[in-house]
C-alpha cells in the first residue's frame, strides 16, 4: 500500500498538481470508510489507522489529508463525514484545529439490478448542505454531481449500468432541474456571505423545539444567519424581533441577519423532464445470430478434482466460467433433482446441451441455490453449469478471502441416493467462444458463421448482430433494450455495459431499459451492434432513441 500511495503522490508532484505547487488539488485522502470494517480486524485496526495516517503525511504533499468516516483519524489527518445528512447526524471534527468536511454528500443512492430507484429531492439535499454550513461546515463535496455509465464490466456487484442518473448533471451530462438550479442558488447564497462565514464570531441558540438560529457576526459589521426547522411541519419563529415562516425541514439564509434570500424548501428553479424520441427501430431483417457453444467435459482442457473459485480462475477477464462434468447415470425410476449452491450471481444449467433452468441472487443476497428436476439418460450425461458474475464486491473486510462461483453440486435420486459432485472430476472453460473470438468487433464478427433467425422462441446464450445508421443531430443517444433479458451489448466493439432487463424490481418493472451510447462510439456509417443474450429476448424490438430534456 505504501508503494502504491507513494507512486500516485509522486505522479501528482511531477505534474505540479498539488495546491502547494500552484495546482488544483486542495485535499488528499488516505483510506475510505475504513471505520465500517475496522472492528473486523480487532486489535489490528487502530494501529493500522495510525500507520496509514503517518505514512500519508510523511509524503509531504503540502495539502491536508482526510480520512472519510474515520472518527479516530489521528492529527493532523482530518476526519470527514460521508452520507445523506451530515448536517444532522455528524458529531463534527475530532479536534478543534480541524475543519468540518463533508466528503460525500449523496445526491441519490446508487441503484442495483432488481431494486427500485432511490432518488433524493433537491429540497432535501439543499437542507442538509445549508444545515451543515450553519454548523460551521467548511466544505461539501457531492457524490455524485455528474452521473455516468458503467461501461463494459466496470459496474460493481449487481450495480446498474446507469450510475447516479438523478445527479444535478445526469448520466448524459444534461442539466437535471430543479436539482441543478436549486443547488446553484444555494451555493450563491453561501458564497455571498463567505467572508463573514470564514472570519465572523459564531453563536447558535434555540428558537423553539428543533428550531435553531446559527449566527456569524464579523468585526466590520457583517452578519449572516441560518434559521433552521428540523421538524416535519412548518413553524413560525421570532429572530431579532422579526417573525419568519420556516417550512418543514428547511433552512432560511439571511445574509444580513434580516432578509431571507434563500430557503431550502422553496424551489424557484425551473423543472424539466427527460424526453425520449424514437429515431429508428432495429427490426427484421437486420438481425443475424450465432449460438454460443455449450462445452462438454471432453472438450475442456482445464481439469481439477474440485470446484474452483471463479474470480481467481477467470482472473476477472470475463463474467463467465463453465463448470462441466460427465456422469454415468443408472435409472432408478425416480426424478433426478439437481442442486447447486453458488456464491456467484447467476447460474444457467445445461444437461446434454439442453437448458434445464436458471437461477440468480440479488444485491442483498450474497449466495443462492438452484434446485431443478432434470432428465438424465442411462449412461453418460454431460452437465454444464455456466456461472456468471455481475461485477465484483465493492467493499467489506477481508476481501482477499471472498469467494465466488459454485460451492456445492449434488444430484438427488440416483442409484446412490444423493450424489455429491463437489469433489469430482471437473472440466473448466473460461469465458465464451464469442468473447475469445471478439465477434462483437467488426473484424471478429467475420470469424464465425452468422445465420438469419426467425425469432420463433426465446433462446438462451445467443449472440445477435445488426447494423444501423448513425443518428443525426446532436441529441444524446440510447438503446431501448426493454425487449431483451440479460447480457451485454457492444457498439462498434465498445461495450455499453451489462443489461439485465428481466430482473424486475418490487414494483414489477426493469431497473433499467435505456442504455447510453456516446456519440464517440459511432462511425460515420455501418455501425455494428452486437448483443450476447443469456436468457432469451427479442432483438427485433430494440430501438434507437434520442434523449433530451425539456422544461415543464
């Protein structure tokens, strides 16, 4: 860790990027939210915190170092707050010579496949920021202020391709009103009083039940007041013999301790909404298909007598690992039952080349089981289990010991009763044939024979390809994949991310159907769209959409 950190700091120094060198970097951070896992390391946790802090400070960046959510950050490292409501919940810096810093103010909560969107109103964000500043907060950093896309395989465990689309600047970089405008007004009101906030005498006092005044008075006569109402109902308060109406959960800013120029609950910024306009439908006869090869034990070259851990086996170069074995079955007259336990995210099970079932976990379920009746023939049977990851775990203690992939495989109803195959002769294939050949690229797509499809039924493990024209105009572009199931999509060899439309939220809708395609991904003509579909979908209903925002 010291080698890595030193390397990064030296790179910054060589480019003159620290504020001490005249550059833009005003803070440096060592560790992130370590406090949430520190207890798991018992007596080794606190010494590590002290070591990490000293190691960072000794690098002499000339700017302060922070530790987020680390209440015991040792001097001179600053303990900072991360969260939704640091103005209400945070106890403040752990030393009087440290400023109050809010390093992650969440503008929404990230969304996982199978989960509903958890947005956050502009009023609530502004309320928390104003209250934090009122309590002598010096710095607020938004997470995220600009949303984005988890292109390729960059999304963490179960997290959607669209990331923080409800930020003030959305996934496409467009202004999201009223968040953008409301926060702009808030920042302007605070900046207008910056000198008094920085150098004025501070006092706070109660105006009633959960009603408070925070006052900054400067030596030159400047006076700034924040009047807060933390209650969930409106209230009237008296401040310096003047009556003020405070809406529920709001803060009023008075830059002269008399006149209100901003209240966090009163939104004057315009509101807009996203508009989606059809550009073209990608219907028949544009589409061709290539069926992914389902391996058998005999076709594999990697062999082990046990179930391998998935991430180490694939070296995280692919989401996919095939587990295969051959079983000589003797009929008992009973229906065999396949039982699989997995710490991956998805499982597709095949018996003699036929799909017998699919199962998956969820963001809050670290493991899952598969139990399906299967049909076996007398004699040799090829069983192939495709284990799928949807991103790596993003946090936690002892991550080097986390496992993924299959952990137990059994068949019930055999002549031996329940047969455990966890320690058996297994054959492995890393990744997909289409991946290895790069058939999602223009050159690679010529490596296999594509066939026209009649789309009479949903198919599993199929590659689809089509070509389409570059959309005209300057609007942002997205593919509507609401007709698909689960997989990944590429435009001209560029992955636009994982899609999982078939994983519905508690409200019965997909977590995401629109997938951003940056205009930089397009060619002048003949754009190649390739999808790998795992669970069945209809590509003929995919459409190219223009994305914009209009005031309402």
